[in-house]
């Protein structure tokens, strides 16, 4: 019973944050609502015993991605994008979102709630051991690729005044 209450609380955070992201007109508030939504998803991961995914969700997405978004906002000139938030196609997007909600609701209602028999998630130590032994080279390639992308974004943002 308490798991169901915790699931509803985490789901409310995730859904409330997601609605806040798409509903606010202030981009900084949207980034903070994104953090709330990501923390709600991390709570759901904890409830299904996916400790590693919850940790990654909080550290990588909740921390790093939101901070990068906020830094990108601080480095750009927001007055250049004054009309970027107004979109004439929002009724179509709202209709598509409502349609997907109906389809997912029907699918969930018709689903057969197959319960979990094994209530144990993967061991975080085992995931770390595999990540840094078997997958060490792809992990380092991804980190170098992200570093190059970050340097490229800084160069593009800095050279914006010289045309």
C-alpha cells in the first residue's frame, strides 16, 4: 500500500514537472520544472529497484543536463529569441498529446498487471565493474565526443559577435 502511495507521489512530481516545462513561458522556470520532472522519474526508478538508473537520473540528467541548459541560457542573448516561444502549431501538438494519452490509457487499462516476481535490481557494483572493464573504451570515446561538443558550443557562442 505504501509503495502505491509513493508511486503516486513520484508520478505527480514527474507529471507536474512535465506540465510545468511545456506550460511555462519563462525558459529558466522550464529548466527548473525539468529538474522536478527528472527527480520524479528517479523516484519511480527507486520504487522498481533500479538504484543505478535512479542515481544516473539524479546525477547526470538532474544535475549535469539542467546545469548545462542554464549555462547555455546565460551564454546566449535571449533578446535575439524573443519570438521563439510563440508557435502557431500548439493546438495540433495539444491534440496529438491528448490522442497519445488516450491510446496509452487504453493500453494500460487493458494490460494484464503481471506482477514482479523478483524484487531485486541489478547490483550497482556489478554494473560499475562491467562499465569500466568490458565497456571502458566506448565509455572514453563517448566522453571525448561530449568534450568536443562542449568546446564546439563554446566556440560557436563566443564567435557570434564576429560576422
